[in-house]
C-alpha cells in the first residue's frame, strides 16, 4: 500500500509540475502590422499572447517603411501576422526574410480568389482592404484562430472559445451595417472618399464607391483627379463627401472647393477610418468600433 501511495504521489507530482510549467510559460510573442489585426489577435489569444502592433492610429500602411526598431521587434517575434495582398507594399522583402526564422502569416490571403477584388493600381494584385466586408473579415479571424491553435495546441480550446465569442459579435455587426445601409434609398448610397479603400464595403452593403485616389495612396492626387471627382459630385448632387483618418484632409477639401465653384454645396460628412483605426483605448480603436463609427457617420451624413 505504501508503494502504491508513493507511485500515486509521484504521478500527481508530475501532473502538477506539468500544469505549473504550462501556466508559467511566457506569452507567445506576436507582432502585427495594422491595428485591425492587432485587435483580433489580442481578442483570440487572450492571456496566452503578447501582441505588438507596428502601425497605430493615422498610419498609412501603403506608405509604411519598417524602422530599425521595427526590424528588431520582428526578429524577436515568434509569430508575425500581416494583411498581405500587397497592403504593406514596402515591407514585402522584410516579410520574406523573416519567414526563414519566424512563423510569418499573411492572414488576409485566406480570402478565396473569387471573393477578392482586383487592384487598379497594381497589375496582378488584389484590393487589400478586405476588412470593410465584415463577413470576409470573419474568415481572417478564423485563420488567426487556426494559426494560433497550430502553434500552441495546449491552449487550442481557449483560442476556439475566444474566437467563437468574437465571431458571434461580428455576425451581429454585419447585420447592423446591413440594417443601417438600408435606411438610405439606393440612389443615395454613393460614398465619396479620399482613396478607393471602400470597394469591399460597397459590394457587401450596396454602395457605389468613388475615391479621389486609387487603392494605394503612394501617388498624390492631381488636378485632373480633383476635376473628375468634382464634376461627378456636382452632376449627381451628392450631399456629403468624407475625409479619412490616414489620408491628408487637404485632398478632399480641394474637391469640396472645386464642387462649390460648379454651383453645388457639398459638405464634409465626417472622418472615416479606412487603413487605420481610432485611438487606443477608445471604441473606435477596435475593429467593431471602427466599423460601427463608419456606417453611422456615412448614413447620418447622406440621409
């Protein structure tokens, strides 16, 4: 009996030791690019991850270049999540190099090719702004969940639970955007913004989308671009146009002035979050808050 008790205590000690070892492990070091990915990775990973996002509020990912400190962060990461689809165009070479030493995942490329929109700016590439269709973004959440579970199977159940809860919230968000969009007659669903980032939004929620610039913001809008858009707004008698948090406001202000010279008064309907989310710690600093803010701002201004 004493021997049996000794064996039992030994097994119990090993089990407890294993539990302590698992719970004492340091969180997985993850680096993300855009805030939208930072947000979902933190939600799915919970206490098991330490997430550091490279691009904060107001940062344009099309133009972003990695600094020396960014390269150090990327080198130290166990997992790197980025959008892909050529969004982080100036970091493509870095991601290829980091892929040799870290798990490097372009989460946005989980979207099936037949659901991607083509890129006007870059032949052979796709429009990377997939987060504007909430249903598509849910696929990205599922990919992040699966990647975390594969990397850390010990905590797979937690990742699945966190993701399931969040996907339910995203389904509610998708339905909310649909309801708000339907408050506008179809002829009023015309969204004019600083650059052509909202095409997925337009396809999903029934808006005609027109941008001053193309998908990328690498080149400045020219006089011809302003004239073209001003003619369109005046002819269609669009009520409101929108600035974006990550694109200089002067571009849309120039369009507004050009429209006024054509005898039509178009107002600035508000600021939308396109390539970057709002300030950290605010509702708009979350993906759900960003999308909610955008649809409310759009519908309220165009009504």
